[in-house]
C-alpha cells in the first residue's frame, strides 16, 4: 500500500468475479474510467450528474489501488468487472464522447475525507434495482435537475466533510520492497511495516509494540513480526517476505476499515515521511521547476510578476516572484505556495493559454493537464509531431504515428527524450516537459531553415 494515493498509468481488470477462471486485461487508467462511466451511466444524463458519478467511480477504483485490495490477497489483478464486487467494465466497448471529455478533465481527481489520506471508498449503486449505503446513480439525476452542483450532489450522499483532491500520475507499483526484510535491515520499508504493526497491535494486543519506529529492523521488530506470523498462520521466522508483507497490508486495511464508507482512515501523521504539501524557500525538485515555469509564463504577459529561471531551486528570486504574484492575485504575500496560490497561478496561466492564439503567438503554451498513457487530444498530436521532428536529429528516438493518441510508442519516445535531455524519466508529459519538447523541435526547425 503506497503512502499517498496516485493515479496509476494502467490498471489490471479481471473479467469476472475474483475466483472465476477469467482473463485479465491491462488498460490505461484513463481509458478504464471512460469505460466504467460509459458502462454504468447514460450520456443523456445532466452533466452535473455525470460528473458526480465519475468522481465516485474514480475514487472507488483508487481505493482498490491504494489498499492493494486484491493484490494483498494473492490475486494478480487490481479490480474486477463484477458489479457484485466492483465496477462495470466491458472490454473493448464504445465510449460516449461527452463522458470521455469529462473523464479527460477530472481523471486525476478523487474524493477523500479532510485530514485523511486514503481515497474515499465511494460506495454507490444504481438506486433503482439495487439500494445501498452511498450514492444513488439515478438519484444524482434528480438532484442535478434540481440545480445541484457535482460537489453538492456528492455531499448529499457522502456528507459535508468531503474533499476533492488531485493525485500525481505514475506507473503502478506494488508496495512490497522487492526483497525480504530481516534483522539488521535499515530502510523506509521497515518504518512503514513498523507503523502498520503498531496499529494492528491495538486490535491484536499479543503483538508487542515496536519502539522506536525508526526504519531499523531490530529485535523488537523481529519479535512483533514473529507474533504477527503466529497469529495469522504464517511461518514464524521473523522475516517479512511477500506473504507476510501483504498479510500485514490486508490486516491493516481491515482494522482501519479502509474499504468501507465509514473508514477510520490513514492520517497525514501516519505517512508524514516525505511528501511536501506546500512549496517554500529552500526546497528543490520537479515541483519547484513546474512552479517556476508557470510563474515565468505569467511574468511574460504580466509586468507585475518577474520572469525567473527554471532551475528547480526555490531561492530568493523564486520567493520574490511568488510574492509578486500573490500581491497581484490578492493573496497573502508570504512567499509560500499552498493550495490557494497554486489555484490562482493555474487560473492565471490558463487565461493566458486561452487568449494567446488571439495575440498572434507562434508558441503553443502547454496544457495544465499532464499527458499520460491513454490521453487523446490535439495536444498529443502536436507532441507527436514535435517528437518526430526531433527524431530526425536524434535517431535514438523512434518516429511514431501522429494519431493524437498517447500510446506506448509515444510514451517510449517521451522517455527517450527525457533521458537524452537530462529530465526525470517518467514517460509522462507535464507542462514543463511539453514546453521543452516544443522548444527543442522549434530550434531544430530554425536551424534547418
């Protein structure tokens, strides 16, 4: 189970009930949600009803991913297409155009309780043939026709204590560290396991508490592991291999009720190891680079915001630019980039993006959405054209069909570009990567003229 939710590039679906001898299919997560929404919803429903339902479908699927619900039980898939257990999915079905457009816009957003990390187990049913605790799909239509917004519809069913959050996109990985943990190991996976065993011990007091929780697999950790193994009928050798790791994951999910609508939940304090929720002076990395890129674009069109270099270092110049933007946007000028500053900055950038063609600019500003496996848009087509132009000068990049669909060939070409130009090799195209690819292609065009 990961510390924080993320949007997996792909998801593996079992085409049947969990124990049915049915095949698995692996599809891009974006296409999976488009398929589920097209299989469960009617395209003629009001848009606000569709949006509310799609938020619930995304959150349900991400809860299965986050909790490793099936993987922790020994299955080789992430979710089934049986509505008795999960969501409807019809392999290779046609997708409704308006549904696909909504999914393209919000597929990286999910529901969660304030103060808790895990995606909400957004239980739902059709509301006609089946009644359940949670959202009624047909009921959302009535509420939308009464004028409710998607958020109001969701809080009608799930309560007012509800957040809509955005998650990063990355390849799906299993939480098991890839090697057995044993006495003497020192790594973050040990800390994760220690924290989970300590929480499990509240329900199973025979398991001794581990102290301190410090990433060191010491004797107290080994004793706790052995007692856990004895209770759950595993070989009590004190070594955390795949069977023990995923049994810990499964029991941890159960005691916190993470796959229930009324989950106890994982708090930020439970996973407060690495992820910064705000950006401030002294920080470094890709998030800072993205911030600097947006500030520089806004500064190019707004004299009140200075243009700064994109170097990934949140230094005094970046802080000054943040303060200048905050003053312009009417925010508290503290130089710290939290949720409000991010929202205002993206809004300012998107306004420039909308008006830019009317100003006669020849540079295509990147979309704010990251392009990932399964994306389909004009921006993908532009990206493919630029990559093909770059491939003429860099034969390491394999030319790709300019289809507007972000498939595996496009992802491979992007990864090669990222490797060649010293960027993090993710296979995803965030706005900064999009801009770098465009500038590289344009410079090659100019050199050839």
